[in-house]
C-alpha cells in the first residue's frame, strides 16, 4: 500500500488560517489519509492539521514591528526548515505570509521538495521587484484573483486561478436577521461593525481611533449599535483600550465572529487587509482605514504601485469605498465617512451591486481546483 501523503503548511495570520482550513478540506476530500503539520490555527486544526507553532507567532505587520520580533521569527523559520529537510513532506504549501514563506520555499525547493504558494503576493499593488524571488522560490502559485495567472506567466511562473475560497462560502445574500438574532441585536437597529484588525500591532494603532470614532457617531446619531469582533488572544487588550477611551453606547465586543458581525451590520469601519474583501463579499458598505508606525508607513508608501490600498477598490479599479490612511484616519474623519453611508441609501445600494458583480467573478470551487493543481505538481 502506498504511503499516505504528508503536507507542511504555514499560515501567518487569522485570514491565512481561514484560507488554509478551506484548502485542507478540499485536499482531505482528495486524499483522506493525508497528514498535515506546520504553523497554523484552529481552522486548520479542525481539518486534522498538527500546529507545531501557532500562527500568532508570525502575525506582525510593518517593517519596524517585524524588526522587534525578527530574532524569534527567524528562529522559528530555521527550526521548521531543519525539521522539514530531515523529514521531507510530499509538498510544502505556504499560505500568504510571503515575507516568511518565500525564503523557506526557496530553500525547500532547492532540496527537491515541491513548493506551492497559496495567494499570489500582491506584486500588482506594490513591491513588483518581488516577482523574481517568487520565480526562484516556488513550483506553482495558487491565485485567488483572475488576472494574476497571466501576470505570473509573463515571468515564467506556473500558476492556477482557483478563485477566492470565501466567495463560495459566503452567501450571495447574507442573512442579516439571523446574524442579529445570534448576536442579540435588535432587528430594527442600525448596526456599525468595527474591525480594527487581527494583529496586536493593528489593535495598538487602530482600536483607539475606531472606538473614538464610534463615540462621535453615537453622539451625532443616537441609537446606533456597535459590534467589535476580537480575536480571543487580543480581547483583553481591546477591552482595556475601550475602558481607556470611555463609554461607547451599545458596544458589543465579540469573541471572534467577524462574519456574524459583517452579516449583521449596515456598514463597517474596517482595517485595510483581507477582511475588506470579506466585507465586500458580504455586500457591506465600508470605510477602510489604516495607521502604522511612521517609519514603516514611509517605507511602504514608496513601494505602492496603485492609488488604492483596499482590496475592494483595487479589484474594482476605482475608489468605490473611502480609504483613510495614516494621518487622515482621525476619529472625526472616520465617523464622518461612516455616517455618510448611513445618510445615503442610494450610494450604499450602488456599492452593494458592485460587490455582487465582484462576488460572481471570484466564486469558484476553490478547494477542489486547488487540490487538483497540487496533484499535478506532485505528478511531475
């Protein structure tokens, strides 16, 4: 009997854990006896994945912030590389987290271990010079946006468009009433979802601003309800920040449940990142915000290739939703932009239609397509 396939995966944050969990589901359908281990979180573990380290160890964003954790992160990568070289898996799959995964993939590929990267690094948005590193590091890229495969092919990189897995898992018309019932929210309330991010650095830079914006919104439009999904590991810090900011009327801090919050809300104030695409798939008007260490911002803005940073705007090639970045992300400005959506139902309906079209473009049987692509890599 043939030995069961084994895969090593690395996801570096909550969104990667979600994507990898869906990917592992498709892989398990194809290879029921497979084994998987590496760096990940609870959604991967639910698919039988063995986490050697939790993804939180890698969940750092920004150049200065990474430097503070550099030694630990590099140590983890060295230990993982040595472990995989000593006991090679059938293939390695890096799930996003390119700063961590590409170097590891390059070393594993050089030793004959197939290296696959799930989620094409955003070379179309910033750091275009990274394309050569991708070519050297991976055997195949699983792309979640349709234009990426042609871009990679121009540089001799094999790739497959597999769609965005969340597009298949999020319904065309989310059940707002059921979400509100599940969260204990009044059905007739106006609800604002506050999503300041899933990394500790994002919480430090954004949670104060988001909660202060909520205070201003509540003052200008009494009766609003606010839901704030918190990663369990960060909930205590968020609650401490909320206490420091002062009372926010009708604020509900949740344990995770970001999808329930997006389904329940009328509009969301949200940190730039993968969650903005999730909000678009939930057809929710949004205000995208970001703030980070000043030096990290100066470095990052110089590498930006497009006028947008939010995924919904990049994919629509238009400022369909506002982006308030760095110094522009003041509590007053954030509150004003969120209230503009509530005051203009026609604009909200128009952006929801744009997001419905985007949803259709991204919907594919991602787990099955990805597993099939992985199978072709293994057959080489």
